[in-house]
């Protein structure tokens, strides 16, 4: 009886494995690569704020008319070369934008666009722009209790210059965060 039970369990195990299907190593690898590629594509489509490709796509789509009914503040929040630290001047510029919003207690959404000059590699400038946007986001959260779900920060990297990158003053203008407020 014991042997019959063991044989039945073994037989059922084999049948279940067969029903589940077996895959060759090549098939599993192909399937895995396709899933990774699809996930990468979907991530770029769904999360433009966290990937270089997605952010550059989003930044390329931005124009001043992209935000109908929104107020754009550009150029006042500046950063030192190769830095994402907020200076006293940058904090004052942020305060000038946010204090009226917080005082009137309106519902608003803030998009923070981090920028860099063209000095350095594109991928590094993307990360630096993202760090700058996140620095402003952190400041808004810590100083003004602006809920994180009411903010979006992403990087434009070096692709949206406002100044001439061949000049020191132009590069300084490009190291910035643009704030777009939608009320």
C-alpha cells in the first residue's frame, strides 16, 4: 500500500510537471530578454522621470505652451557647477514662488524640471539635473509640507539651455531648476 501511494504521488508529480510545460534553456532566455525589453519600454513610457530616455523624451516635448493655465518660473533657481546643493539665493527664489501658494492654500501641482549645462557626459548631466529637481522637491516637502504626490521632478539634462554654453555666464544660466505651477 505504501509503495502504491508513493507511485501514485510520483506519477501525479510527473503529470503536473508535464501539464505545466517544460521550456528549453534557449526559450527561457528568449522569453526573459523579451520581458526585459518590454519592461524597459514600458518604464520609459510610464515613468519619464526616472530614466534617461524617458526624461529626454519628455523634455523634448516641452514648450512654453505645454502648460496651458500654468505659471512657469525659470532662471531664478540656480546651482553652482557640478552641484545640486541649494544656495541661500536658490532658497529665496523658491520661497518667492511657494509662499503665496501655501498662504492662499490653493490646490496646486508643481513640476520641477532640473537642467544642466553641456559640460560633461549626457548621462551625468541627466543625473545632475535629476538631483537638482529632487533637491528642490525635498526643500518644498521639508520647509512647506508640500505633499510629494503634488510634485513631479525630472531632468531635462543639457537639452533645454537658456544660455550660451560656450560662455561661462551662459553655462551658469543653464544650471537651474524650472518650476511649473498648475493651480
